[in-house]
């Protein structure tokens, strides 16, 4: 009986210690994007579960403006105690550092990476009005068009992935910017632009209806949701690998004990069946990487994107 009591006390003490490393005050999850996208979904899946654990309110704060700069800067300036968590992505934490000559935050120095929660490949789609049914066929058609083909662009990540595809395929295509994914997809359906790269769930209905053709996915491996669709690398552009990733960041100087506690809590939450099922149903792969793994990925992607941005003259003031 004495042993059992000691065991219970030890477990209780361990749980209390872990709890103490999590924020002991209300938490703000900053989303540098508009409601409805991948970062927003992840924030709203995590918020109620984290609230149950810490017994504090957890609110989602969408601060969408200027490629995520406003929200990311706000997150970087938050208190370094775990009470301000930013749901970052490749744009806010790997692309913006090079895309903008002047950035009000440093994606690597002003944040600590906690965990990559999930990622999703982009779908490479073309108009159903074009004869090409594979990426190889599309590239051949684009080369014959001699610069008359365009890519509909609705964000920096898709634009960079498209530029990399053009460079690796050695094909001349222009970029046409649209204010959002829906107008970009609509332009491709009408064959006003001939290609776009976007989340598969945004185009699944149009693909099934035959208005768009799904040529490839941008990730290194085939997507579990559409396993019969080849990757860009399998379609002749070896080494091509781009995806949309979403992860948690906290301000620099946040104690490591808090970072690790938040990582463990995030991993626990995304392992819950209802959370995992929702992410998978929306085309995401659940990752839950460690802070060390995620930090290395952010640094690696920042360098990869830097080269493409400079080579394609994308830098902005």
C-alpha cells in the first residue's frame, strides 16, 4: 500500500511538473493568414485541446496582411513564455527573409521552432481544354508555345514552386498574379492561364468534373489522398520537392522547458483520432516533428527558397 501511494505521488508530481512548463496564463495563437486556410485549421484544432490541458483560454488571432508579415511580426514580439504561439508556414518563415529586402522580423533569429504539425503537397493542374494529360506532355506543349503559356499565381510559395519547375524543365512561361486561389483556378479553367499550383482540396471538385487536369503533386513522395498521381520528380524533374508546411513557433528566448512542453502537447493533440482524421481529410500529412527537426527544416528551406528567389529576380522592396 505504501509503494502504491508513493507511485501515485510520483506520477502526480511528474504531471504537475509538465503542466508547470506549459503557459499558466491565457494563450494567443497567432495565424498570419485569413480564416479558412491550412494555418487557420491547425490553430482551431489545437486551441480547444490546449485550453483543456492548461485550463486557460486559448484564442485564435488571425492577422492576415502582406504575405503574413503583420502576423509574423506580432508573434515575434510576443512574450517569451509560451503564451503567444505563431502558426507559421513556408512563406512567413522560409520565403519572406529573401523575398523582401526589408523585413520587420527575422524568421530564424526572432523565433524558436516548436513543431511542424502538418504539411500538404501542391497539386499541379492545367485546363481541361488543353490536350496534355501528363506533366511531360504539358511541358512539351509549353515549349512549343514559345512563351505564350502562363502560370496563375496566388501566393509566394506557389510562385516559387512554379519558377523552380520552369527552371528545371527549361521552359519559358510567364506568371500572372491573382488576388487569391479562387480567381487563379478560375483563370486556368477558362484557359486564360495554363497552369497553377495549389492545395489539392481547392481543386478536387473541378478535377473530378473534368474542368481541370491534375498533372502531378509537388512533394517528394506521392500524396496518400491521391496515390495514383505521380510526383513532379517522377515526371522527369528529378529532385523537385516543394510542399505547404505549417508549424508552431514561439518568440526567441522562450525557455527550452516550455518549448519542449509545447512540442509534447502539440504531438499529443495531433495524434488524437478526431484531429488526425480532420487533417487527413483536408489533404494534410500529420508530422509532429521535434523542435530540432523542425528548426533544421526551416533553415534548409530558407536556403532553398533563397536561391530560387534570387535566380528568378523575385525580390521586392
